C-alpha cells in the first residue's frame, strides 16, 4: 500500500533534468494537471529554465531537489544511465518517483528499484506516455472492437529522417544510448499492452549512418503462438512508411501518420488547449475484398499519465504504469539486444525472464 497524499493538497513536484524530454514533455504536461505543482527543477542551466518557467525554483544538483522537504514527487528526466541511481536516492528519501523511459539500463537495476519502492511504500512509475497517443488508441479500438478479426500480423514503426549524426548523449556510445533504448520502449510497451509478453524475441539492431557511434536502426520480431509482432525504428526513413499496419483474419487496418502531441508540444501548444491531441489522419480498414473504409482517429491525451499519477497519489486509483509492466518492457528490450547474431533467426527465449 503506497503512502497517500491527502486529496486536495497540492502535490509538489521536482523535475530532475531539463533537456529535450524534461523541457518538451514533462514540464508542460505536469503544469497542465490541476493538483500538481512543479516546484523545483534540477538543472545546470538555470537561465534556460527561468526563461521558460519563471515561477519555478532551480537547483544545481539532483540531490538538492530530492532532499528538499517540501517535495512529494520526484520526476527523473535525466540521461538513461542516471535513472537507477537517482531513483534509488529518491526512494530512500521517502519520495514518490516517476522515471522516464527506459526504466533502467537492465533488469537487475529495475528489480532492485521495485523492491526498494515496496519497502518504502512509495509510488514508483515509468513514463510510458505513448499509451495515450491518438494513433495507438485508434488501432487499439479497431482491434478490441473485432473489426479485423483475430490479429495475425501487427507492425509498428517509429521512423525518422535524421541522416546527420548529432552531438548529444543519445547518439554517443555511452550506457543507455542508441535508438533502440530511445524509441524501443515506446513501441514495446504498446505491443505488450495489447498482447502481453511474447514467447520469444528476435532482434536485428544495426548502426547504419555514416559516423554513427551507436545503433540507429532496429527491426525486432515478437513471436506469439498465433501471430507475429514487428517493431521497427530508423533514423533513415524519409517517408513512405505507415505508422501501424495490422492484418487480421477478417480485414486489415492501416494508420499512416504518427500522433501529433510531440509536434504540438514543440510548437508551444499548451496541453489540454483547443485542438490538443486531435488527429486528422483517419484509420483505414480494408475488408476482405480490399475495399477501404475510413474511421476517425480518436484524440490523444498524454496528460492522462500525470492525471492518473495525481489520482494514484490521492488514493483514488492504481498506478497507471506499475513498475512490473516497465520490467516486462525491459525484458523485451534486453532480449532484442542479446540475439547472438543479427543474421540468425534463432530467437532469444523470454521464459521466466520477468519473474
């Protein structure tokens, strides 16, 4: 049983890290949720934070933020290698913790954090925000409503065109970097929410761009008894790829473009404002004769993650992303990397990996 914060009391939040993820996603989403008060930001660039968040106190180190007596919830949006040590420090301080994806660098670190959160009776959650993307919600609805019959082939792509290698930690050869650790958790989590853990995983991870130090292409197959799931991400796709392609034994469905919330956040649109999460790209269902029928894509709303975190801390609902679900994502993430030879078809078995 997690410690509950009295309903009606403002939940004071410390955000650790104000790079791309902290600035673009966490800060605006937290600020858009009534009952959450973004109080502190830990950053070495106070001027950058103050320019965006003039009413927020900036501290130089994560330790100052974590040990501040007024903080209830610590959100960790710093580089991946720091997730486990900072979450450990925050949990030991008795704070509730949200960790950006990926949860940790490996399953051992993840299990240690889960055990510590249970001991401290504090909430530990992982920011799998793309459960509330329009494209995924639309595909999920089509599948759950039985519009295509039983799924036989499920294909999920997050592809970008960034041929030039940039100077940032995600593209350097450091622990937790690379495209698979960056985008893999999103597409893995969505697949596991729909289908549960696969029997086995086949991973083909590569470094394709000239000058790249770490993987920038991944093609991973999740093997289930009655269907296949293909997860793909790339930095060299200029276009022509569908976000989702799903074939069932009655029909098929395609979703061409990705959810717009990231682009809206980058444009400075306030979460929850007019047109937030709207998606004008319809789902297209093809019947047995190949005839297309369009279906409206539902709105996305990544605010729901923090709304549900607030409600969980108030004792009104369960954790929206319990750490055991993030542990399952880590199992697939690791298994894909441990395929012994990218050219082989030998799968990595997942039996008992999450237990």
